[in-house]
C-alpha cells in the first residue's frame, strides 16, 4: 500500500480526523463510548456533551452505534406510550394514594 492510498483510506474512514482531534485534546472512541449512555440520557456536562457530539460527527463507527442505541430507546419509548394501564390498576393506585393522604 503506498502512502497516497493510506492517506485516502484514513481520510475516508474518519480515522485521520479523529487522530487530529485527539491530538487537540478531544475524545477518542473509548472516551466517547464510555459516555454514550449518559449522552443519550443528557446527563453529561455541557462540555462533555459537546465533546461527544463532535466525535459522533466525525466517527462513523461511534455514530452508527449511537444511531442504533437512539433508535432502540425511541422504539421502547413509542411502545410504552401506547400501553394503557388496566382500569383496576388505576383504581388501586387511587385508593392507595387516598389511604396515604388520610
Ligand atoms: Zn469513535
């Protein structure tokens, strides 16, 4: 493999951009994946949130995983929104709350 081909491969896969960002103190794949769940739950500090966002914008591998996890969470959320509580459960909860208040 000559250097031209290698440079092309690094650029096309985003690895070159990631290396540059790492040198500038930005997150690598490990740093990003470690924080992905908290990123999805919006539990990171604004600085960490930004770092993960930048990495996801340039790293195909992490972005793919992020899309998968995001899609999974959205699916679960959509399914939960369509589940109705049985009427007897609602009555039981209301009675329990009244019992606590009395
Ligand atoms: Zn990555």
